[in-house]
């Protein structure tokens, strides 16, 4: 790698859910309607539920031209009431919510 502070994240994928540790992250895919304010309204759900977004990355949807999907990482675990509540609300109001998993945060020191 060319940059000193660059790092690669590896994931272990499995079918067994991880247990709540109190220091977790949750990842999911979100699709919003292609209309003014749709992304704003989706992001507001995290604010109202006091959830910190640690990553949001857009990618073109393979289903419909000009539609995007968002890969989102948040602090918290799916078993946390605020995370569960936010994802349920998003599921009601958006085209797509695909839960990818909750897992312990990586607390290793980066050099």
C-alpha cells in the first residue's frame, strides 16, 4: 500500500448472529426512493434514534438505472433498541433494507 494510514478491512461471514458486546457495529444496505428529500429523511431516522453513522457509501443499483443503494455502517448492535427501531422504521419507509450483520468493533491500534 502506498499510504501509511491506509488499511484493509476483512470480514468473517457466517450464519450465526454475534452476541451483543456493548461495543458493536451494524452493517446494512439501504435503498431510498428516487425523490427529493428521501435520503435526508432516511438519515434523520439515525439522528432521532441517537445512532452514529460510521460509514455511508453509495453504489449504482443493478436493478434500476439512476437508482443508488447505500452501504451503511453504524455504531450499535441490532439487539440495541435504538438500532432495531431505526431499521424497522427505515424498512417501512424505504424500498430496500438488507441487514448484513452486527459485530464487535475492531479496537486494534493502527500504526
